[in-house]
C-alpha cells in the first residue's frame, strides 16, 4: 500500500519497509528492534530522553560528532581517550579546567604561560631555566 511493504515473518517478526528507498523497521520475536535508514534519522522529545543499556553500547561515526549542551556530567570509574585532545573556552577563548585528582603525567609537559603552585614542589632530576630565578628563601649547599 502506497509503496510500503508490511510483513509478519514466519519467524514472528514484524517488518515495515518503504519500498522505494529500502528504509525499514523490524521488531523481532525476541523483542529486538532494527532500524535501517537510507537517509537521515531524526528524533525529538519536548522534555527528556532516557536510554538504558544493560551491558555495552558502541557508537561509530564516519566523520565527526558534535554534542552541544549547557553542562555535561560523566559518571564513570574510568575514561580512556585515544587520540589528541584540544580544550578551549567559549568561542575558542581561554577556558578554565578545575581538577581534584592525583595525576601522573607520562611524557613531556609544556606550559605556554605562567605557572602558579600552592604547596611543595619536588623535582627528581635537573632543573634548567633560561630566564631569571628568584626565591623567597634558600637553603642547601653553596652557590
């Protein structure tokens, strides 16, 4: 009817397919749902969207993905990022990152700007400076 194929399969699945494009939806006997689109998929909700997944979720994107929200909260025990990370403030300006963590840095660290430390600094190795150095007090060996 109107170029739409409605099927109930011998296996007990319900399937609706738009014949001209091949776009369709299937509800299997076991309750799983398959959605296939030959074009875009759009969903909207006036208030909230909640997705509950019992074990694993996987999202694969062919080019790029953008998430735009006023605030993002991620509650997890581990975040693993493979690749480069660039951070900035609104509109590409200077932002603020606040962390309450114990952190281990592997590899080199370059700071392009001022560094302010509240607390002790321990360096297990050489310290080189190409500019001036000053201290409020000094103890140790001869200069």
